[in-house]
C-alpha cells in the first residue's frame, strides 16, 4: 500500500467522523420534537401545509406538522408535534402564513392571552377558516374580475387628462415637491411640539366626550358666538379698518420711548412681588372697602352726606413683637402668656378676649401689654364739615350786619 492510498483512507475517516457528528446533532434536534406532545388541528383546506412544515408560536419554532390526512367529512386533519415545555393556551388560533417572498409557508400560532389552561397531548389547536389567507386561485380570480371591470376607454381618457393637466407644469410640480420636502423637514424639527399639541387635543376631546351633550353643547356655543360676531359686524369692520394705523402709532410710540418702556417694565418687575406678597391684604382691603362704601352710603340725607369727624384718641394696649421679613412665612409658636390688663376706656380685643386653648382663660396669662397714648377725651373736638362752616360764616356775617 503506497502513501497515496493511505492519505485517501485517512481523509475518508476524517470526513466520516465529521459527517457522523453532524448527523448525530441533527438527529438530536429532531429527537427534541420526537419527545414532544401530539396536537391535532382540523381545517377545511390544508393550503399546502403538509409534513415537515414548521409550527411557530409568536414567531418562534415550537414544532412541526408530521401528517396531513383527510378526515372523511370534507376536511383535513393535521397532526402536529410540539416541543415539550411549550405553553400554548387552548383558545389560541393558528394561521397559515408565508414568511418570505420565496413562499416559506408555516403554521403560526397566535394566542389571545398568555393565561392557561394550555394544550396537552391529544389536544386540538383551533384553526378558524375565516382567519386564513385567501387561496391563490381565488385571489387571481378576484384580480381578473377587477381588471375586467375597468373600461379601457375610460382608462385611456384618464391618462390623456392627466397628461394634459401635467403638460407644461414641470417647474410647478418641482416647486411643490421641494416645498413638501421643506414642510416635512419642519414637521420633523417640530415633532415634540406637535406631539404636545396632539396630546393636549386628546385631553380636550376626552373632556368633551365626558360631558352629557358634548357635540350639541359645543355647537350651541359656537352658534351663539357666531351670532354675536354677526351682530357686531360693523364694529368688527371698524376695528379691522383702524387697527393697523393704531398698531403703527403704538409701535412708533414704543420705539420713541424704548428706554422709558424698559425702565417701566423693570420697575413693574420690582413692584409685582410686593403686590403679590400682599395678596391677602388686598383681598381684605377690597372686601372691607366695599362694606365701608355701603356704610358711607347710609349717611346720605336728602341727597347730602350727614357725618362728623371726631378728632380724639384714647389709650391702646400694645405688646412687644419682633419684626421679620415679609417673605418669611415660617410658622411661629404663639405667645399665650400675653394679656391686656383691664382699665377704664381700654376695650381691646387682643389676647385678653381671644379664646384660649383648653378653655384655660387667663390662667396662664402672665405678661401684660403696655398702656400707651393719651386718655380718652371727655369733650372730643368735632371737626366741622364744609356745610357747617358755611352756615357758621353766614350766621356770623348776619350778626355783624345787625350790629351784633
């Protein structure tokens, strides 16, 4: 035996070992399916599904079709082998699908939920006929019927009309395409803004939908607003006619006083927090002001106000306090030991009359307030009104003329 023969024998042995290894691996893979459980499926038309066709679950290979036989009632029984450990709900539906353009057919299982119970050995997989794709011959027949329904003369006339409409409009079509591209670019840049608008619009639509009569109510409001605008047509026309000139004058005024306007806005920014922090005081002032005006209206007699100003002041009771910044809203522990000592002509609400916790009254009130101010006037000075001064002046002049 020469070296050439020995080399061929060794090469053949190596190839045999590799081939046997691949064969064992392939058989092992098939053995996984062989150890699976059997499932049957009844269909009216197998649609080319036969032995060796893959069975997938959510797109993952889980078994294969091992046999397709006629059931004797005009249908087909498909015998499937599913890998052990595959959990397929009993209400799942299977559909014949084509994975690639080359016609790779498979039976795909599409569950309605992931909950059990699950198919077991001898179970039946549902393959509804109305969920299967149309047969190729039926599809070709429908296409042929649709094409035969098209009138060739009408199609030719449509082509001529399109050609006539597009003739000489090449530059315009190019401009439209360019504008469309720019618009698409702008929409892409403003996508977050449009997404927000759509989101807010959905919230508004849901709010309208929750109302009892969203459509009729909105239509009624729109009708009322439209009617009001129609009745004010002359005013709207006048405003539209005069508004441009007024806006031009306003712009000229702002341009001429740019520095002053900037300073005014700056001062407004400084003053605004002061007004904002005193919101409760403004609210109380407006409320009490209205009450004061109503009370003042009650002093009118015969068309004239009848009131007198008393210039007097009695003593008051004050307490020591520590001022703090007006923006400091931190809570403070109240001093419950303060009280106003009783005295003549000293009627103060303060802590003397304020309710105490636990109804303790003045039991723990140990820090008296300080009495300040003059004593109450026994004969207060009445400040005369203009009418009284005029009457006094007339009386005095009359006395002088009469020698008084």
